[in-house]
C-alpha cells in the first residue's frame, strides 16, 4: 500500500498525541486494501517501538480482534494507554456483572496490564435493552475498582447516540469519520459530544484503506460510486498530496477530535503515516461526502 512520503524522519521527531495506533491487523487479516495479511509479531514489536519514538501513546484494540490483545501483551504494552472493546454480551448470560468482570480480567491478562485507559462497548445498543442497567452498573464497577479509567461506546452511526447516551455512562465515543463519511460532523454530534466533555475518537480515516488505493485498483463492487472516486483522485492530483496526508489532515482539521485511530500493516506503512500526519494543513476539501451506508459502513460491503 503506497501512501507517499514528504520528508525524512528522525526517531525523536514527535507527531503529537492525536494519533492512536489501531491494532486490528495485529490479530487478524483486516482492511479491504490489506494485501499482506496479519502483521507478524516481529513487525508488531517494530511498530510499537516507532509509536513510542514518535509520541503515539494510545493503542486501540478489542477482545474480538483475533489475538490482537495477546500480541500486544507479548510484544510490550509498557508505556501505552490502551483502549479495548468489550465483546457483545450473549443472550444467555445469567449474571451480567460477573460476565463483564470475567471478560475484563481475561483481557487484562492477555494485555499484561493491571488496568486500561478505556473500555468501549462493541454493541452499545445493549445498554438500551432489558439488561442495560446491569451492564451500566458493571462498567461503573470496573471504573470504581480501578481496572478502567474511562468507559464508552464504539458506534457505526451517530444515529445510535441519542438513546445510548441516555442509557449508560459514556466518557468516550469512537465513531467512523472520513472525507466520505462526514455524518459525525453534519449531524451536529461532533460539537455536541465535545461540548459535553465526551472524549472523541475517530476511526476509518481511510475507509479501511479504500481511499488509499490507486483509482484503477478500487474493487468493481464500488463502481456505482465512480463519481466519488473520480472527484477524490482528481482533487489529490490537483493538490499534489498523498491520500494519507489528506485523510489524516481532514480529521486533524477538527479540533474537537481527541484521537485519530489509524491501522497499519508494516513498520514502513506506519512511518509513511507519521510523515503524512506532519504535513501542512490543507485549506479546502473535495466534494466526496456520501450518506449511503452501502459504501460508508464496511460491515455492509459483502453484500455490495
């Protein structure tokens, strides 16, 4: 995956603390543009060393990201703020609080840490269901016991937020946000969350790598959005910048955002993203916004 570079980089240069390292690729094959598969543990160790050297202090993982948590624990979690995500709760769980505690204890053991910076719900709608109050109590107990600093939700769409925020404790919201999926901004939720003191993490800055692919390599199932791809690639040519620079720059242009989660598939890829994140800010953006979930929600791509 080529994203272009703009300058040399020394190990002590810092990219600041707004980038977070997504680790799905550490535990499984992930991303439409990922051609190299799961990252080896040797490369993970090198990636984590790069993160430390360049001031990227947050790791984003999940209990359901294959063996990502175990990989982080084996390769060295010292010095990182870890945000993980709770698996969806099965329907037949007899004791919600005991189940949550067992899942958290197992996660901490895999990560080889005594606490994490954040725990997000992978299925936040469960807060609004009959067992929601018990789930909320379990999350608060983890905070009270010092196992978790902040709790929150990982959402697919801002439309989920209204009911979820009323149902349970939410210190952190993670949501998709990129030059094609701008719903967090256009819905008004970006400002609402920021104004209420909720920490905002955004993911899918590259739409799972789709926006980094050369125009000719975009899979045919995305042909119905040809106008979007043509606009995007013409804008990149006109501005003479890499796709990664533009994608990261768009998220950085919104100061309400606390963390920009980026996934990588090699140390070289991570170096390229670090360089891209340092580029001078851009002043305008392409007309590429789309609200069709068949494109902006990767979970629906298999049926596209």
